[in-house]
C-alpha cells in the first residue's frame, strides 16, 4: 500500500523458492483497504475494501468480490463502518457497525462461498458488549473471532480484552 492506503502492489513469499516476489496490483487504482483486517480462507487472502466490498486475492491476482451484506438497509451510509473480517467454524464471517447511540454491531456469515449471500447471525449494541463493565468509555473494537466457537473478542473501554 502507498502512504494514502491505496493498493499499488503486493509482495508474496514463496515457500518453494524461499524468496519474496513483488507483483503490481491488478485492482482498480483507487482501491483502498480498510484498516489492517484480513483473513486467509478458502485458499485466498480476503481484505475489506473501504466502503465497498470484500476483496479476495489468490497468488497476487484478483480473486473476486463479495458485496457487503447490509448496505441496502443502512439509512446513513456515512454512519456505517466495516469493522472486521475473519473465519469461524469453516465459514467466512464479517462484522460491521452502525454508528447510532448506542452503536449496533452485526455479525454476518457467508454460508455458501460460491454465492454472494450473507446470513445475519447476530445483532447487538455496544451497550450489550460493555454492560458488565463499569466504565464511562464504551468504545469497543473487535480484534478476533474464535475459529471454532461462536465467540468474538474485542477491546472494551480502551484497555480490556473481552469476549462475547
């Protein structure tokens, strides 16, 4: 990525040669990657493209796009945030937040990888995430999903790792 977050190329390590190889990006020049959230799933590396979709890459080549599951339902697109992509129980999962008071967190799963159809598994508020904490700062940040269980891990109050 360049200094502005645009993807200009990728370095790929070959376990066969023991060398890193640089490849120019085949993505649109305006492609930006959200945060540093990515996951390796189904033989491809998946990224969240800021404000648009989930991109996949295979051996440095563009692998495909999955549309965000809930953009059609969002009233104010500027209040919506992609926040995490991962894998759990053999499926690609995606978490997004809608900045209301309190914020809403949606947990989606791609049941069939060959289709672009997401299933909403759970929806909760940040108040529900932090109700067991006695803190004024209720900022939550998802950091991981459990690979085998229905658990998310998040930072609450800025300095506490919790699970839900």
